[in-house]
C-alpha cells in the first residue's frame, strides 16, 4: 500500500514510504518512540512526557496577548494554552501543561528539530493503539490531580503524526467515546506533506457528526519549505486537504533563512487557500537551545528590524492593514 504514496523526488519518496511503513504498524497499531530511551525532558513513561508550553525564561510566550506583544518579534509564539482556554474555558494559565507523545518516524530531517534523528527512523520504538494512548493520558491526568495540576492538552508530535491520520482520528474517537472532549483538547504537530495520501491509504471514513467535530482537532503545522521549493507542492496540498477535512489549522514557519520574496509568495499562496491563514501564521525565530542541536546548522539571528516576523508584518500591513499577531490566532477565522 505505501508504495502508492506520492514521491516528490526519489530520495524524498523513499524516506516517505519508509516512514509510513514504520508508523503504520498494522492491525490498528502505530509505532511510537519509547520516550524513556530519549534525552527529551519531562518523561513520565514510554508514552508521554510533560511539557510547559509558555515559559518566560525560554522565551516561549503567547505574544499575541497585550502583556507580551512587545516581544512578538523576538520570542517564540507559544499559544496552545490560549487555544485550549478558548475551547474549554478558564484562563490560559490553567492550561499551561501538555502531555506529548511522539510517533516514531518522520519523512523530513529539519536541522532545527529538537528530536534526535535516530528517533525519526523508528529507533527505540514500540507499538500501541489509539485506545492505549488515551488510557495512558487518563492515567497521567489522574496522577496530576493530587499535586493540583490540570492536564487538558494531549499533543501528538513526532516524528510526523499525519503519516498515520487514522491514529489521530482514533484518538479523537476515544476522547469522544469516553466523554473527555469537554475537558481535553487534541493538538497535532505536522509538516502536512504526507496527509492527503496517508489519509487515503488509511481508508478513513468520517461520520457526519465526526466531520463536524474535526474543528476540535488543533493542527499546528510548521511549513518547512517555502513556495518554489521541491517539496512545497506537497505541503500546499496538505494544507488544502487539512482544511477540507475541517481541522483547525495553525501554520508556522521557522523563517530566519527565508527571503522577503519567499514570504511575499507565501502570503499570496496562503491567502489563495484560505483568507484567514496569513493572519494565523506564526513566524518563529527558532532561537532554541537543545543539546541535540549542537552539531546541526544554526539558523541566523537577525536584528529585530530585519527579523522575518517584521518582514511578515510589513507584508500583512500592505496587503490587509493587519499587524503581525494583532489578535490571538484562534480568533482569526479561516474563511
């Protein structure tokens, strides 16, 4: 089945097909990285690690909020708690904790990825079902209750989760079946390039009720390649497909090495896909310091006046009169 996946190029096609086969283990099981075998922080068990999305000392901030807006061009936007609060109620600080599980393969090898490349190729993996993932999430939530910590965000990362969209749909179905959607939000991190074909390969069929609920799935996607790159058509197709499914899409770029021309073309292509997407885009400086990045290419640190987010703000102002992160992204309608 995996051999019918699209092949943007020979090398990319081989990596895509191999990653697809690793993640989709068969019989309703999927491959995950055993987090106990990684150097990632906050590991609780083989399934999950805990992560604090907003952390001032790491310059991860909800920079669309007035109290942080002065830092919007130098900090990394971390607005998941805002999105969760909008869905579940309460203040964003009540939702500043995520349980993250990592699928065991990816079809990209981005130089700023904080995961060791060995764990993007199925190393140290185990297989589990969507129900297993939700079982472990529920147990972890319960363990957080005693110290008074609220765990409302289940984040599927990787690796590339949408190599197995049936896993994402399966987790959503389990959350719904167990009546957990009123107290938890499912977030997926994806490069989107594999979604259309993987969806068809997984033979997913949504009920009418499920199709309506797909907006509950928060899809945060880093667009790793700019328009004009060889892999851009696959990424663009993934964006269009995700919106067609009904996912709540939040695009981002790590754009320190993107040119102004590339950003202008990105604006036009995103606006063509959906008018709200340009104002939803997060332009991340990716000033991150993880040990695994020590030997990889460092992205440049431009002066603030030359930061890609400043360039993006100028593009937004010229096209629509909007400023960058003028309002929280979840308040920007897609259509």
